[in-house]
C-alpha cells in the first residue's frame, strides 16, 4: 500500500496514460488490491479493481454461510455495505442493486476469501493525473470502505442476519407453491404499491395487504415460522376491479415475485413460481419462425403462420408470439394485463362476430384457448381484466381489488356468468398444439460492428446493443436490473461462437446453472444472473438472428 501511495504521488502531474503503471496486485493491510484494468482516459469507463479479503479477516458468522440462499444474501448484503461505506465518495462504485436480491458478480465467495469487484474513476485535471487525490482514494479511503463491508466486527450482525433470513424465507415459501397447488402467494401485511414509476421502494402509508379468508393459506418459513396470506391456486385467475384500485399493482408484484427482495421492501412476502412469464403486445418487434397458428390462422394472400417471421409485428401477432415463446422457454405460468394487451388477441365479442364473419378473421382470441392451455397442458394464467367479462366463463378464481384490498368474488362471478350469457361462440378451428422447439443458428448473432471489433453492451434495463443492432427490452418487464441485461449480452456473445443450437432454452439453462461461475469474466463485477425466460426473450427480439435455419419445423 505504501509503495502504491508513493507511485501515485510520483505520477502526479503526468499524462493520464501513466496511470497504467499501477496495474497489478498490491498488498494492503487485511486485503489484496488487484488493479485489473486501468481506464485509458478520464472520459472512458472507470478502472476495474478487486479487493480480496482472506476468510480469517472476514470471519462471517456461520449462519450467513449456511446454504445457497443465505450465501447469496450475504454476498448481496456485503455489496450493499460497501456501497453504503462508499457513499459520498463519487469515484468508487459497486453494483449493489436496488430492491431485488440477485445472484451478482459484485461480491464472490472464493477459496481465497471474499472478493469485491468495483470500479474507481481515477482523478484527473483535464488529461493530467491527480496522483495525490488518487492516493487519498485508494490508500486511505478504500481500506476503510473494504473493512466496513467485510470485517465482522464492523458489520451490523443483526442486519446481516435479517437480510439472510428474509431471503432464505422467500426461497422456502416459493419452494412450497407447487406442492400446495399454488402459482403465487402474497403474505398478509405485504406492501405492494411503489413510490413512483422510477422509485421502486415501497410507498409510505400504503394499505397493507390482507387476504380474503377463502383464499388464505399458511406456509412455513424456516426463520419467520408460519406465514399466512393469499394463495393463488393453479388454473385461470382473474384480477378484476375498477380503475386505480390496485389490479395492476398486484400483478406487478407477482411478476417480480420470481425474485427475492430485501427485507423491508414490502414485497418480501410475495413469491411466484420461478417459471412465471409476463406476456404483452409489442408493436414493431421482430418475430422469428414462431408457430402462431393456434392463435392466428392463414393470413391474406395465403401467408402461413406455422413458422411466422416479421420485422414489424402487430399487436396481436406480437402477443401471440410472446405467448408461444414463453411456453417454448419453459413457462407454465402466464401473467397478462389487459392494459398492455392487444384487444383483438384477447377477445372478439358477439357483436363483432356477427359483423365480421369467422372466415374473414384469422385470429382465434385467447379467451377461446385459455381453458385448453389449462386442461391440455397444465398452463396457469393470471389475468388483470377490467373491461371484458367473457373470461368469467373459464375462470377458476376471481379476485376483486377495491381500494387495494382483495376480495374473493368467484361465486358471484359464476352467478354473473350464468345470468348474463355473452352469446358469443368459440372460434376454435383445430385443437391446441404445443409450440415446437426452434433451433437457432448462433452464427447469425452478429456481435461485430466491423471486422474484428465486437460490441455487446447493455444500456440500462431497456436496451442491449449487439453489434449494430439494438434490442428493445422495454416490454420484457421481468428484467429487474441492468446487471441482468449485461449478463444476457454475455450469453448472446457466447451463443455467437456456438454454431447451431438445437434446444436454445436448455443450452441457456445449462450455462446459467452449471457453468455460471465460468461465464463471469474478470474483473466484471456488474453482472447479475437472469432467468432463461429473459435471455430467450432478448434473443427472440434480436433482428437478423435465424431460427430453424435449415428450414426444419
């Protein structure tokens, strides 16, 4: 550390490129600092560094290391502690996340100890090194930050235990859903509303969730014990109610219930099956060789939809594609919000049936397929529905939200469905078929912007640049963090070197489970593990990629 301090002071006033002299390993009291990549100039991405703290120095309590959920939570807590210690020091940054607890590369547990991966914006005046300021940051402030984040005697042991216990409990609750015949669970007392569209923290003074007695179940958590709340059973569930009463808020909480949340988030008692997938309409997206025929028949001029491709999908074709792609990627739980759906994909009422003959309408709406999805293939669907009562005929459970309070109105909904018949007739032409697996030609994932120069870069949660193409991810609503987008880019880059892949979801799942640690390139600390469903969603939206390249079905 003293040698590094002397070196930085000697570099003071020199040209910025001279900072490269500090690259390498430096022994500090209590940890080793690894300067892996030094930025080329003050306006480039910050320098990447790691601090490796030996286990004997860390001395974490044993409960923090007891099992994968707790270890993941402990790593998450350390990253957050590092960020808190560095608060006020603008030059030092770690990818600590927000409300979700994801499997991140910012903090790793290795044989050598706890490895923290972070960035430092090395200071300059213009392009002249400010070596004394750099020495202050790296040799005085950084040791305090690292110690505050890793040394057990300086960590808040009670807060660490709460963090680990909350994540372990959510993992356990999610693991009980399938055996209890549930697709989701919302604990009594959960706080679902968020502060704003750009602030994901819980809304102050929000109405706590209180389950209807008829849907209340009790699950067991290893730390909190018995937890009561609303269990949403398998099958078809409608979430109904007037505008602004909390329908979409409930669905939004359920769609992110596939992830664990930090304690105090308000949604740390909301869990959903890991395969739950939100589908929606998305005008203008690309679609590649997807079998839309169960929902959209032959198009004008004889165009088949059994392997439908377009660079400019309509609302109905995009939502049909999203549904088929979700099933192909492994989902058996679909989440749908009427507000973000294509009306003609969702419903064709009796009057429109009378006006436009069936032979002139290629779309078979979801209302006519939803029971088949359930009965033939065991697919559950949760729908937010405020404008069409036609789905009441198929619903197994109907939850009405009023003033953010849920009520089980299933019996009343069945009475209404019987008393007020819609008069429409089902428009099914053929039995529902399961989407065939599409192979992908990885060579068509073109990552180069010019020969020999690759570019795969995430821009927040909404955009992923792959070569010369930009993938619009705004409609992939279950991406919780920009670090997941960067990881998706890493996986697509790997796919580009893999040739033809016969079963892309299985290929992705293998990398995300057995080989995840090998995918983490040093010194990247800004990656978080996505789900297979989100990786496939990004791949499906990449223009130019070829599925079933040899023309096989």
